[in-house]
C-alpha cells in the first residue's frame, strides 16, 4: 500500500466511479464528526483553536501530496485526488459550533462552492501542481465557512435549533 496514494485519494474514496469529489467530502465529514466525538469533553474554545491549527497545518502536506499525485499521474488535477475536498470541507467548519446539522449544511455549501468555483477560485485552480489542486477548494471552503457563520448567527438569533 502506498501511504501517499491512500491519503491523497481520501482513503481511496477518490476512486469512486461516481462523484469522487463528493465521496472525498463524505470522508472529510466522517473524520470531522469522529474528531468532534473523540474530543467531546474539551472546552469548545480550546477545541476550536486546536481544530484551526490542525486544519491550517494540514494545508501544506495536502499541497505536497497534490504535487506528488500530479507528477505520478502525469495529469493536471487528477479526478481521484480528493485531499483538496477534505481540506476545503474542514475549512468550511472553522470556528463553527459542532452539530450534525452543521456538518451536513457545511457539506452542501462546500460542494456548491466547489462546483461553482466563484472568483478567485476559478482563476487560481489553473496554477500548476498541488497548489492549483488545493487552492480552489481552500477558497470554496472559506466561502462556505462565511455562510456557515451567517447561518449559525441567523439560527441563534431566531432561536432555531441547529442540533
């Protein structure tokens, strides 16, 4: 087993014959939920800070894995490389209080932004190597994160539960 391939394909979810990006995002969501359950007793502010550091620290290795995949596959942004979807999804939940509903909403929002690729994601994805693979998903994750914070504020303001 090639550990790099295992990682850049999101535990091989990128080899899904249907919607590999969505499959990779599902893996990201499962990991996010697992991390939250594993650290359930930790102060939420401490957890959010640790999660932020974890996600930011994961960006550079993701770019390197993208470089490796692109060189080995000899194709620009190979479809089975989904480490970028994983990072983008995780970014969409930065500093968002944990709930399964939030995880699902972030999934939908991130996938929309990843598919639509709003400015500047559409231009930056043309960059070469791992940076081009990852940067558009980082931006999609950022846009989804902004909408997640608006949603959390809205739900809180109107006392709508986001269980």
